């Protein structure tokens, strides 16, 4: 018995020693390559995934601000994996644009076979992304936006009517939830041709599914770490990133919508019509399967409702602050002036003339970017310009969008909300890759036009009809949820809303 105990103790000591040496070796990667780095802590490295007290973007912004003058890049670790944090604008331009062929993938986990909704345009690797992007691009032309304009305005009018009824009961309300219901109805109509009715019914199925994706993540901590650090094993284990009922709901909705439209010869100028055309394409290479259609409709729904509603939430918060009342008043005056020129009608041409509204939205996206970090994966070895270091194939690089947007050397007094940063003159003076809410280069956000149009219409309709101010429940300064991927307010945003006297 003593012999067995001694043998076990020796084996355990040996395993612990080998493990220690292995971890030390892993954590010496940046030191061995003579790259400046942030000292990691086992087991999460520099990027903790549980019990975080701040949003990941804020931590990376600190790394960026503190070390950006040391070198154009900074070594960090996720668990035992080395990751490169890019701190130089010119190098960012190389990665996004000039040397895009070396960084064509986002490196995000997806499992097309067992989790079909995950295989959408945002996630998939280059070989699948390139033909898919070219097929979907016609949906987001300015001509298509003009066709969808009236539909979005109709939903916005319903939004105004619902808010008017609600403020008669209580003028203080949490605006993030209301805005989520507005954008859900817009996307449901434009993408699926379906009346979601979440403005009238907060428990509507589309809204419930949207909440579930963002507020009730399916993956536990171990699974999240696995899909980030060992994608091949995660696929082997058939890990799915979406709840089964969410997958079933969207697959069923897509099937039913396609069947109804084809059986009744329904033609609409929306996203689903293009996807149906691709399903029935004569050329095999152009054809999309039902699962592929569902995945694209799904990401359009998620990106369209969450990022736009979050942006509008932050926008109303900033305009409601006492120190920004003059900005809200100026925006409302621009709306009145432009609409007077168009006989009081909110037209596509009218909204494109509202330049100050655009500046407000852009400044909101600068200060509170929903996509606060961007990632790319090296698809082949890449020698960094003016450096002896070669980024190996498969390594992740991160661009700290929040950090860049809050860099005082780029945006003076970055915590100040100032729409004048986005006058044409100010934009022209700044280097490229200093404003990245939609990414940059070939893999930028395909829905940029649609997202901006939805935000413009929503903001114009709200300011035209309501005045926003803070109340006792408004959290000042606003705090971000450390748990969510998208930069979201931790406790929502409570504001006082009163009708505007016309």
C-alpha cells in the first residue's frame, strides 16, 4: 500500500511538473519572439470569460492606450493561445484592406451540419463567404433601400402610436426594450415579410427568439472556451451555438414563408425574395439550400434588430442628458426644416438631407460601438511590415475598435459626445481606419446601408414626436454589461418621454 501511494505521488508530481513546464512554455511565446506583451494569468491568459467586471472592449482599450506607442502590435493570450492585438492604424489598414488575402477569415466557430443557423455570412470562411457575399450584395443597393423605405416608415409610425399610448400611463420607461421591439418588427417585415407585432405584444414569438439568442446564451463556460480555442474538437463533439427551439423556429418560418410565396406567386422587394431567387437558380453554383437561406435570414434578423436598437438606445441616452439638450433641439429643428421643404412628408430624399441626424448617429457609433472589437484570422503566414515577426497561419488578430474610438490622439476629449466630429471637414482630416463601427475592407458589414436607414428613420420619427430627458432611474454614467458580446447597457436605459407640441 505504501509503495502504491509513493508511486501515485511520484506520478502526480511528474504530471504537475510537466503541466507547469508546458504552461510556462506556452506563456513565453511572445517573449521568445521579442514582441511586447501583457503578462498573462493562468488559466484565462489576458481575456477572462467568467466573472468579468468590465466589458472585454474596455480591457482591450486599456491595453491599446497604454502600449500603442511601444510597437504597432501587442501580444496577449486567450487561455494558452497567443493573440495579436493591433495598435497601429497603418497595420490595421493592411489587415483589413491592402493585405486582405492573408486575413480573409474571422476565425469564428460555426457548425454547418449540426447547427445550420451558425453558417451565415458573418461567420463562414472565405471559400464559402466570397460567392455568398456576391449573391447577397444586390439586396443592399441604394435602389433596394428606397423600395424598403416605406415599409420601415410604416413600422416607425406604429412605434410612435404605441409610445403615445404608453406615455399616457407612465412617461418613464426603459427604452432599450421598446427599441428592440421596433427593430424586430422592421426586420421581420423586411426580411421575412411577416408582421411580428412585437410593438403591440412584447411576448411575440420573434421578440422572444431574439431575446433568447442575446440574453440566454446556450453555451456554458466550458463550451465557450472550447469553440474559441479548439474549433475542430468542438465540431467533433457536435457543439451547437443556438438553442434547438430557436433553430427550429427560424427553419420553420423560412420553410413556411417560401412555400406560401411560391404557391401564391407572391413577389416583394425584400431580402426573402432574393433568397428565394437564389434557391431556384438554374446554375448549381448560385443555388442556396433551405438551411443556407435560413442562416442568412437569421443573421440579417439578429444584426438588424440588436445592433440598431442598441445604437438608438445610446443615442437617446446621450440626447436626453441635460448637457446635450442643445443637440436634441438642433436635431429636431433640422427635421422640421427639411420636412417643410418636402411638404411635411418623410421621403427617402428628405431623410438623406438630414446631415445632422447622420452626425448624431455616427457619434453614437463612435462612443458606443456595438461591435466593439473586430477579429481576423491569418489564413497563411504573414510577415508584418517593418518587422521581423511573421504571423503564423491560424493565429487570431484583434482590432480594438472601442480603444481606437476613444483614443484622445484621434478624437480629442473622447468621452464628450460631439456630433460635429462627423462634419465632412472633420472626417477628411482623420486617417483611415479610425472609425470602424461596420468594419472595413471586403468583409465589412454588408447591411451598413440598411442599418443606417433604419436608425435614421427611427431617430427622426422619435425626435419629431417626443422629447427625451433623464429621470430618477437613469443610470449616469451608463454602464456596459460585462457579460454580453455586443456592447449593451447593463441595466437598460430609463428615460422620461413627453410628447412634442407641434
